[in-house]
C-alpha cells in the first residue's frame, strides 16, 4: 500500500521560509517522479515543482528561484524548501508520486498526500 505523508504546514510571515516534507512508504522516491502541487480555494490544482530521474527538476514560473524540490533516498522522503514566501503562495500543498512523469506534470495518478495548509501573513 502506497502512502505519502506530508509534514504539517503552518503560518509564515511574508518573506519567510518553510520546508515541507513528504515521507513515502510502499513506493520509492528514488525511482519515481515526485511532485508538489498546490490548490487555493476556487482555483485549480497547479504544479509547483517536480523532480524526475537524474534529479531533473521543473518549477512553476511563479516559484522559480524561491522554491527548491529535493529528495533523500535513504529516508525515502521528498522535500519542498520554500523561501521568500509571498502573499500569493498560501494554499493547500500536496505531494504526489508516480512512475510515469507525465502524470506528475498534469496532476493525475493515484498516489497523493493528504495535503497540508500553508498560510502567509503580510
């Protein structure tokens, strides 16, 4: 059984930093595509960052230079380091894993975390 368990998000001041983690079981973060998506009320879920084989990464334009996706294969955990948080970053953030990279890019597939709320205060 595949489980993705995200760390608790939180409230951060604008300009601050927060790191989210996604602990995986039943699936290996080292050989699968991993992604972080976010969804705000009334908005569609959007891809924030993804990491693929050979540690190739992709980021949404809105977070480039501020967010970093990574993974620790030994801990079977993926991370999203968020810095310089902005008022437009608050959302529920979801972790995703899939053997098929396109499913991470288009937010389809079966393996998702439960979501964690990130709030940014101005």
